[in-house]
C-alpha cells in the first residue's frame, strides 16, 4: 500500500529586469538588483512511502527548459519536502547552497530560488551574500491590468541557463560588460518605479531597453530564433519584449495587446496569473 507523506508545489517566475546581476562576482563588486514575479505555473513534488521504500515524484505544468527558473523551483520543492523547520527565505538560501555545491561552473544567482520560495512581485537587492526583499504592494486593479497585458511565449528552443550565464560572467571577468550589468541593475530599479507609478508605457519601454542591454552581455543570449519571435510580436500588438532568464532559448515575455499576440502565437502562449503564495504544501 502506497501512503502519501507530503505534497508540495512551488511557482516558477518571469523576470522583468536585472537578471545576471544576482551572480558573483557582480554581487560583491557592485551589488545586484532584480525585479521579477512568481506565476501560477508550478512544479509539484510528492513524497510517498510503500513498505520500506520512500519515493519522490515530480511533475510540472510548463514546458521543459522554458527560461522560467524551473530547476530552482524543483529544488525548492525538494527541500521543502524533506524539511519542516525552515522558513521560505531559509529554503531559498539552502537551495542556492545546494546548487552551488553541485554546479561545475558555480555560476548561479539567487533570484529563481527566492521567487519560487516567496511568491509575489518582488524587487530584490543582492549585496554580497545578503538578499534584501522589497515586496511590491500594487493595487489589485492594477495587477489585473498588468496580467491582461503580459503575454508569455515559449520559443520551443531548449534553454540552458548555465551556458548563457557562464558566457556573460566570463565576459565580466575580462572587463567587457561591467557597464552593461550596471545598466541592467539601473533598469530593474526604473521598472520597479514604473510599476509603483502604474506607468505601463514606461514599463514597456524599459523592457525593450533591458533586452538591448542583455544582448550585449553575450552573443548566445538573443538567438536568431528568439529575435524572430520578438520581431513578430512587435508587429502584432506588442509594446515591449523581454528575453526570459539568461536567454539563448526558453521564452519571451511581451507587454501589449493580448488578443493580437495570442492570435499570432497560438499554442506557443503560456497562460498565467501571478502567484502570491510561493512554496506551499498542497
């Protein structure tokens, strides 16, 4: 007889701005800043027992390698399944340490773990090892308006964050893209202010600026396939376009005319709403 011990879910995230600035050594030399939001596309984990065997199972309702922080969300689920005494921030930190210990490149940031653990729309500051969380308390009406103008499109191309991030950090260590990362950090702050002022036109403009700065970090970030999706979106109702995660594949986030964008991209669209719960037992 199989007995379910515990079942947990955690959300993935869309990142609006500042990704890669949450990675060492930039966090220690300049301090990073990321604006992101957890969404109601989840990774699920279940711990069950049968006789003397314990079984761990995972499932998700999003495509593989989507550029939405799925692997960290999975690790947040796993950590939550096997612990009972850690709070959400402690889970995020524990996952980061685990990922650092098993990563060959050791090129890891913290935004994915914190988004999956905490949920919500957050502006994170990364000062050396410290993470400062600024939760954006937006009006419900504005949140609904923002959700109705954001469209997430899956490229169908596999995304490997380690490759793109390592390339960007290698360039940083060579002194090639420090200014680009500083600008990405500034854009994250400006986007936060645009949301607080409920200025979506400015927000869309900053999305485009973020993508332009991000493509300068490494040639691998905005591939020909991703650029075509961006171009198609901008011709079909989008005001802003943002490469999700470290790029190279995965998904593109648009802000604009939802009906036109959904009509254009059809089954490639990943429907979502914001998730304000974070990791939780279900």
